[in-house]
C-alpha cells in the first residue's frame, strides 16, 4: 500500500509541470481525502479544493426554512434523513422542532417514510427528499409505489438536485479556474460517463471517475495531471468495479418517469437552470409544495457563515472566520459543519489542530 502510494506520488510530481487545481466533487471523497491525509502527499504545484458534493450542504437556506415551517404545522409526520436534522434554519432546526413536540422522525430510506404513511393512515406523512442522482431513484420508486397502492396521506418535499448542471456552472466560472474534476463515484453509478462529456469537450477540463480508497483517489489525481500535461482531455473511468459506462439505466428511467427537471437554487452557487427535480404529471399529487401550498422564500445565509464559499472551492474551511470558534460540530452555524459529508465537519474532525 505505502509503496503504491509513493509511486503514485512520484507520478503526480512528474506530470505536475505547472500549477494545477483539481476539485473533488463528492462529499465522500472530501471525507476520504481529509481522513487519509492525501493533501500532505501532493507536490507544491497541485492544489486540491472541495466542491458542492454534499447534498445536505447545497440545500438552499430557503428550502431548509420551508422544511422547518412544514414540519412545524402540527398534525403530520415529517420524515427526514438524519443529516438534515441539525441543519440550522433561520429560526431553529428540525431537531429543535422535535424537541418542542413536532413529530419529526429520522428514516434511512424513502421506503421507510412510505411505511410510516401506511401505518398511520389518518396522518399526513411528508418525506424530505434530498440528495443527488444517487437517492432520487429510490424516491421515484416510492412515489410510484404510493401511486399504485392508492396512498392518500403521503407526499414528498423534493429538494433533489442534479450534479452535471452544477459542474457546468463551475466550469464556466472565471473565478474558480479548475483544471480537473474528481467526479463523484456514487452519482456516477447512476449516470455513467456520458453526462460529463461536455467538460472535456467544451471546457478542456480533465475528468476522472474514481472510487473512495486512498489509492483510488491518488490514481485519479495522477490521471488528471496526465490529461492536463498532455492536453488529452477526457472522462476517464477508473472505478469500473462499480460504475458502468452507461450507468444504471433502470435508475435513470425511474427518475425520468417520475420527475421533471426544474430550476433550483443551490447554497453558494445560486440559481441553476434545470438542476432540480419536481414531481410531474399525475405524480404531482404527491408534491408537498403543492399539497400544502408551500413557498420557497429567498432567505439570507447565517451572518458570517462562509459555507457558500467553501462549496464553491473559493476558500478552505479554516479560512471561514467562524470555523472552530462559533461554528463547531456541537454548535454548527452552517450545514458544512453538520453533515457527515460536509467539508467543515471533515476538516474539523481530521485536520483541525488547536493552536
């Protein structure tokens, strides 16, 4: 293992003929990079920045507030993934609502949320649907099941987001100037290679789909540096043990059957065209926004919070003035310190040292 890592480090140094900036898009990659100390192995000309790969973190502040508002309405069960529980809204969080008596329940899957609706037929059950292309198919499958079974008391608050439109925005950014992307492994299991092809074709950006072990990540960085050095821009699939070139066609079909693409606002990135998913056609009867006449308001970020800049790769977590001071895992100000895939939480856990 150590010998292979050293060989890859030397190869990375060989190809680093000029300063290069690479971004890991996936939050799981971010955690793996901090945990394994990969940044300490990089040559001086290689910069590695974190991107908007944590679905909890990119959920807009207005969406968080809408979820909290709905969960506090009273006679309903609000089902959510655990990572969303502590994300601060403008006033409190889902966790604080639960402490004051709201029926907020943590589920491990969309299917578990539907089970709550079947077991509690006299109560409305709302499932908070967050995540990228990885979790959207399971939400879609549950909505289809609810339709087929004639379930009347189940709805989805869909804040699902799509990765490729966000990558296009980053590629077009004059501020960021990224030379290459470590593409997300889990999302790529669903998408395959094709949705990323615009990056090398239109922007001369190196791309590699990689796994989550340190060797996977180092191999991906070497491939990115090679592509840049040789001007051989492409989408390289280095995670063939899990990702097929065509992706998971069945999962793609579920998304297309149930959802329409819609404009969506991302924390840090702002509004991005056709980057969200809303329930379409007959499935719209399960849309919690429509069922409860809920509006997404424009809400300012918490004062001093730099989660947006962290998600854009503009700053590191340590460069946020609140990091480790007002914002810590026990008292988070922004979602990047809450989520298990958040850059700030990973930095605090694996790379923070009290001076």
